[in-house]
């Protein structure tokens, strides 16, 4: 099976405008993510963006990018437009990586791709164990409940996604915003209207569950940190500069 990796990215983030082009070790965040995706070596990688500055940056750093419309409600709608503009006749799976997570683990990306191929699943995603109990109440840390305990080998179904929960005794994990779609499932997903559940919780994966599309979850070895605020950026910058 052939996988295409698409990374949606845009400059107009509400909390930290311009974040994809913020630099760490002389390279923009979006180009760090692109290079990480290429190193995972699961298929061709493209960035999908409405901003010419992002396209230019990615191309200058040796990457591929596709210019998309600027009225998409979600990143999934953006990746579907990019998929249509790409020669996708021999593509089976589409991996959606977040453009603001330069610390994403390559092995976790590979594991998700392998689980999708092995299990012939509609949608797959990643989640990690919650070590810090404070995360259960944090709105910006999305949680997923699975129908069985996650381990290194299995790929259980997601029962629900939420932003906060008081219940800590179920199979609840920290959801990472990485998705792998069967091509046909992606096409179906974007054809559905946003569900009320999705709009209320600001979680587009609920649109899938509300339309009886199953999402399976693979265990990620480590949680990935997204850049949402200037504090996140400074923390990730420190980690990456130290590693280099």
C-alpha cells in the first residue's frame, strides 16, 4: 500500500500568528516537520498551505508544497484539496501530520502507518499514556477513550474524544493530532457537514464517530508538544537546540 504524507499549515493561527515560519536552529518549524516526515520514510511528503510565504519557505528548504484555498474550516479539508491537486491515482493512505509539532517521533509515525496497512482500518491515530494527572483537566490536551487498554502491539477502537475528564480509571490517553486515512474514507469524511458535537467541542475527529466511521488508536512512545503559544515555542526551541 502506498502512503502520501500531507502537512497542513497556515500563518493565521489565532494564538501565535506566523508560527510555521518561526526558526529553530536556522530552520522554520514547518520545514523541521517536513524533514522529520521525510525521515520517517513512509511515502512522499507535501505541505498544504494557503500562504505563499510557507510554500516558498518549504520549497527553498528542498520540500514540496501545494497552494490551497484560504476558506477551509479544518486542516482535513485542506489536505483533501491538496490530495486532489496531486496525482493520487496510486495512493491508498493519506497521513495528516500537524505542521506545528517538530518533535514528533518518527517511529510513532511508522508504527501508525504499519498498523493501518496490517489492519485495513478506515482511520488511524496516535495516543500516549498520561503520566501527569493535571492533563486530565487541561482543555488544550485532547483525551481519547479506547475500548481496550493500549499497548505496543494492538490497535483498539476509539470510543470518544474529549477536552477534559474527571474520570481517570478508564482507558484514557493523551490524543496526538496525527491521522492516517484510507483515501476513500478521507473523501467521505470531508463530504459530511460538521457535526454539532464537533462544533461544540472543537474536535473534528468527532465528525467521523458521529458518522459511524471507526477510528483506531496506536500507542505513541512519547507525547508530542505542539507550538500553540510563545511559551511552547521557547520550550521546544530549548529542547531542539540542546539536542543539536
